[in-house]
């Protein structure tokens, strides 16, 4: 039996995928309301294919509880935020989960950390917890790091098809964990050491963050001299060895907006390009806010209350708001004393910010300037309704209007 600890955006799909492929699974989370929701047969967030996967897992007998199980295999998938001052990973949730697991884990159990951590985190924060519990790492408890590689909006497909990395102290234990993930993973599974596995996951997300920052910096340069950054990127990408990404209003989610800071925090004198790239990406919401003011002045608009932000999530067609550029912009709004911006997102049904609307019709009636922050399918299908509006399009999906 596998006990999956933490039933959020990563833990729940992993638990469901294992269960639907014949593995006995118990999912554990300290949030009793979340556990009760799952027990009642409902998922806790929207994701393509997740409800169907949930149904398959339920038929296979998956169980949910707030109690840790006595078993030989645990998968820990809890949040790993970072300290915004030091930029270092905050491993308190991982350490706490492992501490609780050890109260139930028998001798010889395998604890798999799926949470993304900076290189050396398991050595610094997890092994000491094992020693403090009177256990010995490598004999009493086997540690493994198997970082997830999935993205909201395509989780189910990527769980099945993406390659995986298994980092283990003991290669034999690594091979056993490889077999576990191989029950559903159709991609290549590589077994290596723990520190290498920690580093590869952070590097993957850092690579993407740096490339996004390059596109965002190009957008700022082109805006300065009134050039079309999208046309420039399109032409440059015709070169066979050039693949520039698209600029945007910022970077959100729990991976690309967070993980690269781990390297900055751990290697402050070395990670200079990464540091500047993250600052560039973090500065985009303020850049968009300044563009709003520029456009208002140019169009003769004086009421900030007639400006609407379309999209609260960090990417299209998901309900995940973690680190979303819109939320970052609204924080900037408070610093700039520009209260009153309207907000709407079809995927966010509960009130989470002031002046939030819950239907597109009402939202459009209430604003003169629409700022497209997220390219949900809904807005792509309703472009004709924006023809009478001033539009600031940060996603380059609208036929008319201003760009970042």
C-alpha cells in the first residue's frame, strides 16, 4: 500500500493515477474539509480529465483520511514556499510531514519526497528529522526524491507521458520506486542520486523562467521605441536555432515563479542571471499597470473604476490562482492608490478580491478598458464583444487594441 501525504494540486492526481493503475492507495491530508469532500466523491479543483480519473480510482478502492497509515511506502507532496527575504526554500511543511510519517512508518519504509526542493534540502532538513526520531537513514528509513513534472491544465496527460527522475541513496531502492511509478508512467524513468534529482527539477523550471524573462525584457525594449515585439519574435523564430517565447503580464503558478529563487537564495554570489531574470518577471505586473495608466491618458479615460482585468488565474483554462500576475498587479494597485479596478474570471466562482464579477456580461457592461490578463477559451470565443471597448491585450490574442 502507498500512503500519499498531501492531496493538493500534485498529491491528489498522483494518488488517483496510482490507484487507477492497480496500486492500493490511501490519501492523507490534515485538512478534514478537503478529506470529506473527496470522501463524498468530489474533486477539490478543476482539471481536464481529473473527474474521470477520480472515478476510476474510486472503483479501484482508493481511500481518503486525515490519519497517517502504517505501510512500507509514503509519497510526500506538500507545499514548498520560499522565504521572500532570503529567497531560500521553506522546508517546514516537508519536515513536518516526514516527522508525522515517522510516527507510523515501520522499519525499512520508503519515504518519497515529491515536493520540489532546492539541492541539499533533503540533507539539511529531512535527514535530521529522521535522526531526531531515533531512526537511521538508509537502513531504518529509505529516502527518495521523485519530483513531479506536470502542469495544471494538462496534469493527467503529463502524469502518464512525461519522463520522471528518481533520486535515491540506494540504487536498489531507486529501482523499486521506478517500478512503482512505472505502473502508470509511459515516459522514461531515470534513477540517480538525491542531490542530482533535486537540482534537475529546479534547473528545469529556472531554464523556463530565464527564457520568459528574455521575452519580457524584449517587450520592454520594444515598447520604449514603439516596435512590435510580437512581429520581431515571429521573424526571429523563423531562424532554425531560435525559439523565443512570448512575453506576458508576469509569471505565476507554484513552479516557475518560485523554484528559481531557491538557486538565488542558495547561491547568491553565483546565480546572477537567474536573479535578474526573476526580477524582470516579477516586475511585469507593475509594467502592465503603468501601461494601463498610459492608455487611459491616451484614450481620455479618467475613472480607474471603469477598468477591468480579465482573468485571475495564472494561466488559461484552470482555476489555479497561485502567484498569478493579476493578484500581483492588484497588490501593486494598493501601493499606487489606484483602488477600484474591476476583476472577472470564469473559473473563480467565489469572491477572492474586491470588485469581482461573476459573469462576462456584467463585467463588460461595467468597464470601458478591458485588460486581458489570461487567455481563457471564453474570451477567445467572445472577441466580437470587445470591439466597442478599449483593450490592453497582454496575451496577444485580440484582433485589435493595445499590446504590452
